C-alpha cells in the first residue's frame, strides 16, 4: 500500500506543481504587461510634454536646445528632433555609445515607412532600446518628428525581481502544500491501507483479521464494511467447518463402508469402515479409476449399471474377504446436481454377515426345535397306538410302553420348560433375585444332589473349597442351576471310573469356580459353538442322557446376567474344564 500512497502523493504534487507553474507564468505575464504598459504610458506622457514645450516655443526653429538637453538628462533618454526630410535638427547624444549611423537608419526607416505603432524595439550592446516618436505639428501641419530613445534594461531588472519573488513565494507555497499533502494522504490512505491489508489476510484465509474503525466518513464506512465482511466470512467458515466436521465424523464413523466415485470414474472418497472391511488403504484407491482398483466383479458391475441407467441399485452379494465369505447389501445411487449435471456414483456397503448368521441360527433353531419335539412325540404316539392295537392285554408290554411314554413326556416337558426359561432370560425384563450368599456353601449343597448319579458311574466327585465364607452377590437358585448343569454334564460325558473336580479359586476382586472332568473332551473347532442352542458335542450320548441341548446356553445367560464370564478349555480325550468367574463383595 506504500505504492498507492506514493502514487497518490506524486499525482497530487504533480497537479499542484503544474497549477503553480501555470499560475506563476500567468502572474509573471500579467506583471510584465502591467510594467510595459505603465512604461509606455510614461514615455508617451514625457513625449507629449516635450512636444508641447517645443511647439510652445515657436516650433523647430525656436526651441532651446539647452532646455531639451536638461530634459533628456532628467529622463535618462536620448532626444532626437528631425525635420520632414530626416535631417537632424537636434540630437542630445548617443545612448551608451550607440552608433549614429544605426540611429539614423532607424529614424529614416520610421519617417519613410510610418508604422502604425509609435514605438520600436532595438536590441544591441546588451540593452533593449526602445524608440518612441511623435510628429511635431504647427498650425495643423507636420514640421518634423521628435524621437525619444530609452533603455529597457531597468524594466527587465524589475521583471526579473518579480520572477524571483514569484518563484520564492510559489516554492514556499509548494513546500507547505507538499507537507500538508503528506499529512492528508497519510490520514486518508491509512484506513484504505488497513482495509487492503485486512482484505489480503482474508484472501489468505485469516478470517480473524480486523481493521480500525476511527471515523464516521467514507473511510470509516469502508473499515466497518470490511469488518462486517470478515465477521460474516468467519461465521460462514466456522459453520462450514462444523458441518464439514459433522459430515466427516459421520462418514468416518458410520458402520457401513462408503465409496464415492466422480463422473469420470475416479474414486474421490472411501471411509474408514470400507478400508477396515476390505483391508485397503487410501493411497490404494484415491484418484484412481474404480475398475482398476476394485477387484470384485460384482461391485464393478453394479457401478457400471448405475453409470448406464442412472438409477438406484440395491443388491445383496457375497464377497470373499481373505479366508471368509461375507454377505453385503450394496446400495448405489447416482449423484445428480443442479440442472441435471452428472456428478458421480455413491456406493454404501452394509455388512449383513451377522444378520445372515442370525438368520441361519434362527432357521437351525426352528429345525432343531421341530426335531427335538418330533422325537418324543413320535415315540409317545407310536407306543400309544401300539397299546390301542392290543398291547394293553400284555401287562409286561403295557408297563414297558407306559414307562417309555412317561420318560418321553418328561423329556418333552423338560425341553419346553428350558425353552421357556431361555426365552425369559433373553427378554429385557429378565431380573435376578440378588442377595448376599456364600459360594462355598452353595457348592456344598449342590454336590450331594449329584453324588448318586456319580456313584452309579463309579465317578469320583470332589469339592476343593475352604471352610471360610466367600461372599458374593447373586441369585442363589440361578447359580445352583448353573453349577448343577455344569457338574451334571461333566458326569454325563465322563466314562466310568473317571473324576470330576469342583474347585473354588479366591482372587483379589473375583471368585473363579472350576468344574474339571476327565471325560471325552471337545474338539477345538467345536469349542466356539458349545454355547449355541441345541448344539451337542456327542449327539447320541447327549440324547441318551436326557439332555435337551439348551443347558449351556442357559448357563451362559445366567452368568452374564451376574456380570460374570464363563470360559471353557478342552482337549479331545483329555477332559474339559469350565471356569465361571464372578465378582466378590468387598
């Protein structure tokens, strides 16, 4: 902005200098004309006086030369009187050595040519010499001419003094005007410079820049307008940043994968979920053509379909991701801006693998329930029909068949009760009856219940727990249900002569109850599924033991309702260990 101030000051000073020069020339010319006119009028008046004096003394033949000489000396002028033929009647002498021949030539030229103006300028000898003449008339007739020759250098001196005076005065005025101009330009350009600097900062993105608002004139209005603009831009940028942050946060943290492709087919955006799902990086995708980096033909075909039809597409596909096959619902839409300008394609990948698994579990559950219900119902129906067909007459057959019907009815009842129990636990309204209890005492009450079952298989059932009380908060009935199920399973899957060990481990903040057996064990690939409903490790053994396949699912729900955890470790033919970890009371 110093350039602007310099240009403005230079332009202002240039205008002022031109005005002052023009004014000086005009004043000089006016003064010159004034002095010249005044000089001419004075000389004319002097000539009139001299001519009147000469003619008053009787004309050319009667005037007194002595008196004329005195007048010439008094006027500092050369007086020459000639007759009509140009002959000198009187000449007061040369004016500073002017040659008489040149003087005579000028006089003869005036007499013969008779110019309109009664004066003539003759430059010579470093002087400006003016000739003034006037005819001498006597009784209406011209007897001769009188010439008055005077130097003009005195007038030139006065003229130079005037020029010096004008130059000094105008120079001082120019200096004063320059100083005032400096202050004025600084005063009026400072707000403009400040506004320009703020505008530059705004252009750079610094929307916190402000200018001073000192006056209420146009510059003050400019500063106020710049500040209002800066505040508006700052608010707009803040709002845009907030919206951008919200949009970025939404895009980056949404659970579904997202990919944005422009109208030329280049990928502009992929979110975090997409990178996590497909195990790719931003540098692998951004600013590259979609068909060059997307390796799944199903996805490429969806994008091409949207480009060709400009219609929304929703499709479920299965994609291999590493060693998995994952299910996706892909939703693609064309992005069309104002005036139907094609912007690109947006694809959203919803991972529905878990939903598909849940759907499969539901289908399996329905199939398992149907199968589990069908078996006892078929047995009951078959034996009932056999009895009705005549087997009732045979008392031995009647008792055997009724025993089987009772057993299957009990099994069916247990299955239905456990289904209802599991359904109740999975509901949000499920609550435990929490109170303080001694976990060691609870286990001591459980073991006698199962001791007979263990003895029938010659299995050693042992509890390792201290005599001290170990208090926890829990539902006594539900915890007994957990440990009854775990110990009963351990006995069922342990061969005769085996061992089942129940131990209590007291830790700092938790209590761990371990149920360890020396049974058949579980394959490693089956361990993640043992808590599923109706899943059996040994289906024949489980069904023969009266199991429903729902016990471990119920156990897991009860433990998690107590904010505890249950873990299992096992090896094939080397037994299984279930560990239930519960929080202690401090």
